[in-house]
C-alpha cells in the first residue's frame, strides 16, 4: 500500500508563521489613507420606546455623520434565520446593547467624544427576563407576536404507559446559564469603496457569504456590489455568525465615500454578539429494575433573548440529543425557543448539544444510585451500539464505539 | 491632563504641593489607567514615580526592613533581603494578578488605593507596618492599621505622598504566613485572604500574634478579638478550633445583612487556619498540626 | 492636548516621539508606529494579548502610558528573531490557532526562557498565566515552550 502523504501526519497550520511573527492581519490592524472611525451608540435599557436626537453630536467639529435607522438605504433588518434584528433600532429597543446610532468622525477620539452628545429618550415598557414568564399569554411581548417562536416535538412509543411499568423514576429540573464565547479578538472591521464602486467590507466573520447578502439587502443593492473579505479571525466559536459591525460600516462607507473603521472594546463585544442559550430542562426518566431505560419525558426551554438567531436549530438539536447516547423506547420531548429581553443567544460550540448532557448524565447517575448499579453499569446497559435506533428513528450504522469508550473508563 | 516625570522626590513633593489633590501619583498604573479611561478618575496632572530610584527597592536598617512604595510585586518576590520568615509577604505579592501585573504594580499603589482586596496589605498589617508620609517640608509616620478611613480612601492629604513602608525584621522564632482564596489561580481578585504573624516559645506558647484579613470589610483590617484570645495560649488543635469559631462569629457580625456573610464567615475559618499554619511552620520549621 | 517628548528604544531602534499625555503604550505601538503584532484583547490587563517586554520584563502595554516608557527599552513581537526557536516550536506543536494571543504568549515564553532554560511545567504555566488563550486549552502552548527550552539547551526538542 502506498504511504499516505498527509493523512495521519502532523502538518503545520498554513497561517501559523504569520501569526507567530505578529504579521497576520486582523481587521483592527488595517489602517487606510483618509480613514474615518465609527463608534456605536447602544441601548442602555432592556425594553423601551426610544426617541433619538443626533443634532448636537452631528455639529461637533470632525463628526462626519451620525447614522440612524433613517439612514439605512435598504431594509433595516438582518438575522441568520428570522430577520428580526434591526440594523439600528427604530421605535423600540428589546435588550441592553441594541445598536441605535453609529457616529462616524475623523478620529476615534472625536467619535468617542461625540457619544456624549447623542440624546436617547427612553420610555420604558414592561420587560420579561424569565423565559417561563415570557411563555405566559399576558407576558410583555418582545416582538409583535407570541414570545414562543419555536416548538419542537419528539414522540416515540407511549411514555405514559411506560412510566407505569418502570421500577424507578427520577424527576429533576436542571438549569444552565448563558455563556459568552469571549473570543480573544474583539469585533472590528473596515469598509471602503473599490475602483468599481463596490462596497468592500473587511471583518472577522464566520459567514462572508451570508454577510454579503445581508449587507446588500440593507444597502438596497445587488449582491455583486458587495464584497466581504475575511482576514485573520481571532477566535469565533459561533459568536461571529450574526451581524455586528458589517452593515454599519458598509452604510457609512457607501454614504461618506471614504474608508471607515470600527473596533469594539471588550465590553462592547460582550454587548454586541450572541451568547450560548441558557436552558431550563425538566427531566423525567424511568428504568426497569435491571437498569434498562424505558421512558423519558423532557421539556427544554431555551432563552433566546431578544432575537432568534439560530434558536430553532439549537433547540432542535437539544431535543434530538435529549436522550443522550442511550436507547430509550418511549420518548416524549418538547423543546421551546422563547424571546425575552435578555442578551440574544445563538451559536456556540455544540449548538444545543452541550446543555442537555448536564441533565441526562446526572439523571443516569441518580438512576444508578437508586438501583444499586455503578454509573458504568447503567451506561453499558443502555448505550448506543451499531444498529441502535435513536429517539428520532435514526438507525446508527457503521462505527459506534461508545461501548468500548465506557469499558475503557472502568480502569479509572 | 499634564503628564509629569519628576527627576527626584523633591520635585514630586513640589508638584504635589502645587497641584494637591488634582494631581494623581502614577506608578504601575494597573488600576489608575483603567479608572482614567472609564472616566472614574479625571486628574489635572499625573506624576509618574515608576522609575524614581529614591522610592524603589528594599533596604535593611538596624531595626527595620524598609520598602519603597514604587517597589513592584515582582521585586518583592525576588528580594533576598526578605528572608524565609517573611514568606507570607512574598506569597501575597506572588498572588497578585499575573506576571505582567506584578512587573508593574507596586506595593505603594496597593496601600494607597485602599482596596478591600489589596493582596499585600494583610501581611503588612500583620507585620504592624509603619508608613512614612511626606509633603513639601513635612514628614510624619502612621501605623498602617490607622491609615485606612473607608473603602478606597487612606489618610493622605492632597499634598502628601507615601514615601516608605517599614516593619521590624522578624526574629528566628517569628513567622509571617499568608493564604488567599481566589476564584482561579491567576488574575483572581481576592475573595478572602488572611495573614498571620506569629511568635511562639519552645513550649508552643503564643507570645505575639497579629492577624489581618483581606476582602472582608471596607478595607483590610486586624482581627483583634481573635488575637486577644490566642495570645498567651499554647497552640494546639483545640485553641485553633476555638479561634476559628470566634473568627466565624466576628466576621458574620461584621458582614451581617450581606449576601456573602454566611459563605465568607465559614470560608474565613479555613483560610485563617492555613495562614496560621503557614506562620507556625516558619516559626518551628515543621508543621505539627496539618493532618493528611 | 499637550504633547510630551519621549525617547524610547523599540526593537533596537531609537525613537524620539511626541506623544499625547494620555496615550497608552499600546496605542503608540499600534496606531503611531504600526507595530500591529501587539494586540488589544481587553484593555484592562486581564488577557495579556498586548504583552511587550519593557526593561527586560513583560508588561501589559494597555496599562502603561506612553510617557512612562520614556528612556526605556521595549521589545515587541516584531523584534523577535526571524528563526527564533520559540516561534518555530509554537508552529510545530500546534500551539497557534486563531493567533490573537500568540504574540503575547511568545513574549511571555521568551521572558521565561531568558532567565530559566530548564523550567518545570508549573513554571511554564505560571509564566503564561497572564496570557489568555481561548482556542488551544493551553496544553499545546505548554508543550511548545518545553520544546523551545530543550532546543535552546541544545537538545533536539523531541
């Protein structure tokens, strides 16, 4: 057999040399001739109607323009699945951190100074921070619709009947908090017009092709008029899947016809991008005397915060993974994505599969304890093997080495 | 804002007498620069003392060890003059922030910022340190334990600066122990810390004990009730346990009404014990009481 | 804004510069001298991405005002030799992912190895404890520093 040249070999990362030299270019490292600088005004209230007065700030020497929703040439919206984000908040803000205006000035210092002269009048309205409260009919509505915007169901076998046959049933509620990606490079970007009049946006992003569409739509131009370049990206972990700097920069560069740069501080970065979904997980798991799992009923509520982002995909994944890697013949799972006035949540490593193990693995340990089994015994008894069928009916073919993995743990 | 880099202490005092409270002393800047950028401090002038040799370094005189306020935490960690009986001071300095922070941050800043969580203050309190404070044409001394007035405020007039920290060099049968509880190893702001200065005789009788806590009240302070209880007693598991119980009560009283009262008063027992045992180890060269 | 004149040696080159009084060292390096290998990750001394060597010691350049650096010697990532073993070890051990922490990590490692060519794992972890990395989980960085130490001692790094 010919020896493989790449597979099985350790190869050096293609851009590692530039990165150890410090010559790799991240968006904040770009300095262009005649470049202006932008800073974002963000909501300081979680739920309020707003009136914005930018006149004073606009008069400051060195301020080129203060952009608000009125200055968005195309659609004032974006969003990876639902277009529920506004480029700039128009009538109301739905969370702390919603962008309201973008001040572009000759220098960063002037733009920062001008921030003090933007007047935002907030008329607070009742807000909701607990997803279960938000699910109630009379709760404050974050958008002009029901706060529950996604409900995924798994139904397999007869859970009610199966629980009656169980020797032991364990019922618990698990809660996991939001988590920030805290990628090391805060958001930054530069936009300018190229020789052909196209808007070029350089930003650290996970989806240049999505960004291109979203920017074009907000500019009201064809996609071909927008180029998105991705330089070095300083970590992302899902936190750069939603729009942050891109559209603001594009609008500013197109309007002012000069390069515009923005760099977020760490604090603003926390305000600007998504978080991992906080979840509340109601779990009821039943097993026979010998440890065989018979039934699972779970309700998983995901806090989507003010915007949907990837919540449908994330909560679907949570439901699909709700049994863990264990065969259970009777399963009833309901997962919900709910709007609140919290920071919005979206993609983060694991994408909904990370939260549920906190629940299902603890359920396994508690069941084992009640049945007098070791944690390893109960897992070996129920773990997926080649040919196992998951709760959604998928038959696992090919390589399923979980049993071996658990066996290996015996020695620890 | 005017940035000033004086050539010597005399110039510093001159500028201080001119600007008074409007001028801020900057050394390591690890707190001040963040505050200025956040708009929490807005001084008219910054007087940089970070490279003033007069205010840096550690010296030994006949009776005292003297530390210049612009001495960095790293310099304290690496100083050979601070012998092993002063391990608690080095441990505290080593527990500050990160290597980068320790290379810039200074002991004088730690004292003058008067943060409740200042890491090197409890050991300096337990050493019964004296501060030398100077202004143009004036000089005074004050015990560190009398220096703090409120959270973030020490007793320093607008025209004065801290010029020296001094304490008695410990004898062979004396030792300074320190222990800190932080949320992680590096860059952790102290949740709770203790420093214990101890002198015992051959019979394990406590001749002198000074206990200082950090991050419990408005500023680091001495735990006088526990000191009083322990003084003159033979140190053994019983007395340590009694002292812990007393400490728990004292701290719970002090923090009453705060959410952290219960946690801190219980955790304080363990942190105090570790600091005490560290001190005992230095006095005796062995650790008789740590079981495991 | 009053300007202050400073003299500073950066990567072996002498500069005489007029700086704003509230300008930070990191802004001087990046915005004025375009030495953009020094990164800003937090601006509060928590992440260490802005690490430079000043007077032989690593410091957070976001917590030093430019005027304080007057008369000092500074080494940034751009001042590290092209074929430095630390840099090569980082590449070969897979210690580089997004790369934003890398310049600071390399300088923290250099500062350690300049003093100690035979560090324990504990000492390596302590030396990089002021530098956050969100990608690697640190293990590969630690192996890279170990390998570099060995190479500097004259071993083959394996």
